[in-house]
C-alpha cells in the first residue's frame, strides 16, 4: 500500500498570517522531507480562492521535483472541467521530465465552483465539460498527434502535443466524491480511482467501489488497472489525546465555515468524536491506532492501493505538520507495508 500526504497549501496554517512566499517555501520543505523519510506520494490540490496557494499545482510540484529523488508527485485534484487539457498535459509532462518519471495527475470535476466563472465556463455544464475534457486528455496521452473534436473546445486536426512525458502511459487517476456515475466512468475507462472520503462512515463507500470494479471488469480491464486510493482528512501525533487537542479546534472552525457555503450543520465535538470513531472517516490518533484504522478501512472497501492524509483543515503550525509527516513516514508507512507484504506472502 502506498502512503502519502496531500496539501491545499492553506496560507495561514500557523494562524499568524505567514507570508505566501514563506508558506510555499515551507510546503516544498515538507515535500522534500516526506521524500527523505520514504513516503510514496505527495499531492497538491487546486483552488482559486484567497485562503489557498495551490492555484498552479504543477509549479509547486516542479519546485519539489528538483529537491526530491523518489517520491511521486501528483495533483490532488486537477480541476479538469475548467482547464485546457492540452495545457494540463504539457505542464504535467514537463513535471514528469523534471522528476525523471515521478509525476502523476488526479483529475476531477472539483468540489468548489470558483474556477468556472474565473475561466469563463458555465456551472450548469459541470459534468459535460468534464466528460469531454477527460476524453481529450486521454486522447493526448495516447497520441502524439491528436485528431479530436468536441463542443467546448476548438477541434484538433493532427497537431502535436509536446513535450511527451517520460512515463508511457502517463499515470492519470480519476478523483471522485460520492456520485455513482463517476465511479462507473472510471471503471469503464480503466482508470485508477482516488476516492475523497472526508466525512461519514468509510465502509458506506463500498457499494460505489464495487460499481467501479464491476464496470471495469465488464469493460475488459484487468484487476491490476483498477486500483483504489483513498484521500482522507487526518492527523497523527505521539498520543491520541495530543492529536485530538491539536486537530479539533482548527478542524471545527474550517468545517463550520465550509458548511456555511454548502449547507452543512455546524461541526460539533460530538460529530467530531463520531468521525474519529472506529467507522468514521477521520484518520486521527497515535500511529498504532491510525494503522489499525487504515487496515480496517481497506478491508471494508475490498482493498486499497493508496492512502493519503489531508491535514490542512486543522490550521496546524508548520512544526506540527512536520512532526506528523515524520510519524506518517517512519511509523505508519512501514507498518502498512509490513502488513501488505505478509498478506501477499500468504496469498
């Protein structure tokens, strides 16, 4: 199982309004450290609002590529509905060359809407934009010279798209939330699946993942192609009490503010405690507790290939983020690898 971290580059993590420049420098430091201690993957999201600095994830990842050696570098997610697939492919192909074959892309429709008016798209075209642009992106991945036509973009009539990435095929995951059609689409296309599980009970996603696997099987894709990853909110500290004390205040504030936009109820301590319970989605606690929970979640979902931690909602100080990164890399990742290796030996 691959273990990693995702970041949205929230620029006020310290609660002290550190400068955007300093925040990005610290993020690249974190990615470099994650590489040094053996984490498998680091993802940078994409948002277009004041509180985040991740509007150009490929640029941040490129900076990290020059300072890392092994870790895979991915978007988390690329908001493809509001992007030009040609440009996106070029950016990540360039990242792949800079990193010597360590780049990936997780593409999705995005959970925020600000990118649509910003780039001149209509929100009501949310799904059809994504379907068309994903089709073009995959055509570009398969062909150096592209012949393609669609509704929202001018046709391509054999133009070459450069540079070409080092990896062939270049890894493209489909990022999904809770829409059944999205799971089926990923299965039919044979794309690995990255499931954002940020609330509720993780096991409730099993029917959707089964839909994905069955759609992929019927489309003739191998089980090896149909990988499932999970993006989870979480945080690790030396003790569970420390993790709770560190994480809850910022998390409750962030989720309450997001809830005002999306119609969610205020985040209460009771709801938080339910989320960090045995069935809840939050990966929160000491390393041993979190390892056990990830194993439980993997079993409940029929096996997962990747787990990534998202710690930004808690607005943690940089030192806390770095310590959590260390615990994930030195305690959680090795424990999960050992469990997986023992399982494969038995199989």
